[in-house]
C-alpha cells in the first residue's frame, strides 16, 4: 500500500534534499520544488497529505498559499518554516490554517514530530509515534563465532531493561550495530534512537547538542534548540566514544543520568527526560580512569551492563559468512555478478591482522567486487597491503597445481606446490605460508623434511 504523500517547498538545495531523504526513509512519497510558482502548479495536479513550506522561498506567499489550500484541499495539513520568530505572524498563520510553525534552523527530528502531529490531526486514530509509515530496517549481526553468539544472547536478555550499557571494542568491530540491536529488542523500539559522536564536536558545541540551549544563551543562539536528550525522550541515546568527552561535561552527564532531568544552556527550569543510555568506547575505560581523563563514577553508572566485542582477528570463523554477506550486498548495489571467492583468497584474508576490523573487511570486499573479472574474487582482486602481485600470482599457481594432482603422488604434489609458491614469493616464507593456508612453522618443518630426502 503506498505511503502518505508529502510536498516540500524549499529553495535551499541542501535543506531540500535533507527533508526529502528524511521522509523517504520514513516511507513517504515525496515531491519537492524550489519556488512558489512550481508549488501552485503542483497543487493543481496532486493531492498531498502534508505540505512543508519554507516561507523564504522565492515566489511563495504563506498566507495566500494557506488560503488556496483551504479552498482546494481542506484535508491537507501545512507546516510553515520561517527564519523569524514573530508571534503576531505565527498567530496569523495558524488562523489561516497552518498546522505548525517552525523556526529556522529546523532540527530534522522536530520536523518529523511535526509531521506526526499533522497526520494524527487527520484523525488516523494512531498515536503520534505511529502516525508515520514505518520502514524500519531490522538489525542483523552476522556471526557464527561461539563467543559472539554468547554476547548476542546476553544483549537479548538485557535489551528490554532500562539499564545503561557500555560497549567496548576496537574501531570497526560493530559497536553501533550492537547498540541498535539493543534498541530494536527493547520496548523503546518505536521511539527515537538518537546518536551523537562525543569525539566529533568541541566542548561548547557538544554541550549544546546534548542538553540544548535557550535563545540568547550565547552568541549565535538566535532561537531555542532542543538537545539530543530531549529528542531521545522515551527512546535511546547512543553516546559514541564516550571516553573522549571533556571532563566538565562528564559531570553534567552524570547528573542527567542520576536525576533524569536536563538543564538547557542558559535555561532556568530543568526538563524531565526518560532516556536509555548506550555508550561506546574504543579505548580501555579503566586505563582512561587511571589517566584521570574519565570519571570513575560515570564509568560505573554506564557500565551496568558491560559488553566487550572481540576484534575480527579473534573470530576468523566469522570471515566466510561476513564475506558472503558483503559480496551479495555490493553486487546488488553496484550491479555485479560475483558468486564468492576462491579458497586462496579466503586463506589470505584469514591470515590478515584486520586492524580496522569488520569496517576494513567491508572496504576490501567492496573493492574486490568492483575489480573482479570473473565470478569469484581472486587474490589479485584484493589490492591489500602486503598482498603483492607476486603473492597473488603464486596463489593462482597453487590453484592450478591443485587441479593437476593426477600428475604425481600426493607427496610430490605437496612439494611441488610449496616450491612453486616460494619461487613466486621470492623466498618469502610468511607470504608463502599465507597462500598455502599453513603456518610458517609447518612450512619450515616441510622444508627441513625435503632436505633430508635430497
């Protein structure tokens, strides 16, 4: 069944595309125009459920537009965005039928909530959070590793609690994916999942982003800003890289967690919030405490449920399903027809350190899917550091020799493969062992064995 239709009138291309993406992701049918003239033409041909219009758009007159909407499409709800908070003007807009009135700059979450209220007012009989179409993507964590499966069971057991969770692990291990998994499995699933990277913003901006600010609280604060805590009310707040937060803000965060109230910057009245906190760090939190860069009391508040995700090098048994998943993903995205990878390619990947973990693996597979000239990814397609052209050629030779096993005994075949591989890697035993899928120690023992028989 088609979703509701939204019509956006916005001159600024960056803002227009942000609005379009927001509502398309929520399942809406979205149309957008850059000026008022095209807006009037559109209304003669289509019947949107909601119109979102920037009052500063060229050729757009809000009052005249609202009158036309009232006459031709009385069931359509209109949200007006304006750069100036003028009370008298807001009253006039409401008088002529505007459903809501938002001050620029508009927070996308506020715009979404306004749209929910608009649909609710159409007497849909649904709660505000249910009013928008839902195209929620189910979170899949791909693993067959016993330790990871145990971790997932633990996450499932605690997901529906209100307890704070601290997820630790190296960069690229999937900490945010685990956070979304916890949110999806909780009773807060239908409410917001709001994320913020604590390392990406300077202290003054991070404080405003987290807790919000009042108009005039500081230079440039031209209107009230709702912080992430308030936007995440009844839902989940994801604090990425929490150990990078400034010490001053850590104490303020601790108070919010304990008291369940937020003090906006420049505000005089506390605002109650009901938020489940999930925090992550790629550092050792206890070492950060010892270095006096992270508060111990905040650590214990957040670490009610500790989840430590192992690096990919400690769960190499997850490589086959992960590679298969990423191959299918990027074949679909880029229109390729790769079926899988050769055993030699998987062997090389299995011996790689993966300092970037699953994020690094995904990048490698995406590149390999694009470079592959057959239906299987070969070593030469990887273009990985340490996998030289000679190594890739040797891996292909091993594959060819394996198919020619009938030319001699198994022992002779093994010796031939090892010497050919060493020749192609110019005597590099580490690379040769990677290609052959054996340890360097095993290779050394084999070479010693061959010397005794010569």
